[in-house]
C-alpha cells in the first residue's frame, strides 16, 4: 500500500520539490542581501535600543533616526513585500493539487473499487493515503515556514509590526496550519464530490472563506483588546516602533465623546516662562482636555496569536480528516 501510494503521487512530490527549490532560489539571495543591509545600516541596533518602551518623547531624535533608517530600508527593499503576498497562496496550492485529487480522482476514474477488492480495506487505504500525503505536506510546510521566518525578519523590523495582514500569515507557525487545513479540506471535498475540478473549486472557496473570517473577524479578538490614552497636548506619544497592533484610533473630548475617528493628534506646546506674555490662542484641535485613544493588541502576544490560529486550523483539519475517513468507509460506493 505504501509503495502504491508513492507510485501514484511521486510526480506530484517531484513538482512540489521543484517548486520549493524555485522559491528558495528566489528568496535566499534577496534574504541574504536584506539581512546584510539591515545590520550594516544600523537599523537593527537602532530598533534594539528603542523598540521596548511604550511611550517616547515627541520629536525624540532616536525615534526620528530609526524612522529614517526604516524608510530608507523600505525604499530599497519594500518592492519585495508583494512577493510575500504571492507566497501566501502556496498552502492553498498544496491543498488544491495534492489534497483535492487524492480521493476525487480515484472515485472519478473508478479505480477505488479495484483497490478495495484486492484485500485492502477502506480504512487502511484511507489511513495510509491520508497519512503519507499529509506527512509529506507537513515536511514541505515546515521547510517553507523556516525559510520565510528567516527571510521576512528584516521587513518586520522596518514595518514596525508583525501583525500586519499577510505579514502575520507568512511567518511563525501559521503557514503549517494553513497547509494541513488546505490538504484536509481538499481530501474531504474529494469525498463529497466525485469530480476533481469540483473538489478543487470547493477547496478554493472554503479555504479563502475560513481564512478571511479568521483573519478579519476573529483574530483581533483572540485576546481582550487593550486601550491606551494620552493627551493631545503632550510631550510624549506612543512608540510606533514597538510592534503593537493598532486596531483602532480616535480623538475624544473631555466628556468622552469621539470627535475624530481613525486619527491621532499630537500638539507639542511649550509652556511659556511665567514672565512671558501670552503668544496667542491655542491652535484648533489642541484644546485642553482632548485626548487620543488607541485600541491595540500588544506586540508580545504575537506568538500567542500564532498558537491560537494554528490550533484552530489544525483542529479543523483533524475534523475534516475524520469526516473524510467516515465518508470513505460508509458513503462512497
């Protein structure tokens, strides 16, 4: 059974290995260059010195210097960020071309009946096929994830947050969960419909729907959101380099009424000496009592969020595999 599974899928394995080699050939040279520039430019040391504090002084030179270095780095390598977006589809492609045809092709061609009449039980057939293909996909996903974690690290520092949409999805451990979920969804879809193309279309729609719901709706609420307030007129402001995920901002008056959404204001007004005469009215929008509100997830929760999201996708994958095995044993004729 193991030998037969290898014979059936060795071409797909070869294509998968060639695809991984192509990805490595594309990102390793650029990754080496990014790491060198990230260190040699002083951006790495600058971020290390300033990224831990929650608040910094308005106009802090160290923040300005780091910001300038980050902008220079992104001006040079920011055009590589779309590459990360393109690589985000790799887990889906594995599910489409390895998971979806696994059962659907057998049923579509009728070859499953021959196998099950040759002394191979349906349960053994399903466990061996699903297990071997899943193990191969897991190995590829781990290798891809390790490579991406190394490659994207300088871009994380320059962008300021690892929670950015699609940046979060490309690192940590979530790509492993995405890949196994995509494969399991493809396998299950293949037990529901006997046509390979229909199974692939179902996998595509289901994968994108679950990803969008979790990333756009559930992820911001994996843990209770925190709030941070600070006056509009102040000599300090939140540190933009500490990697927090800013979900929502706004400006409020002293009574707590929002006067501006999705905005943040900083008015640095120096106090005049006691003997000085007033210099004029307070600028509009800098009146006393106004304050900024930020709703955010702390940067330190990155790995917790990674574990939660990966756990959700692994649980969904396990449920889909159990359902697929059940359908193979009881439903497919």
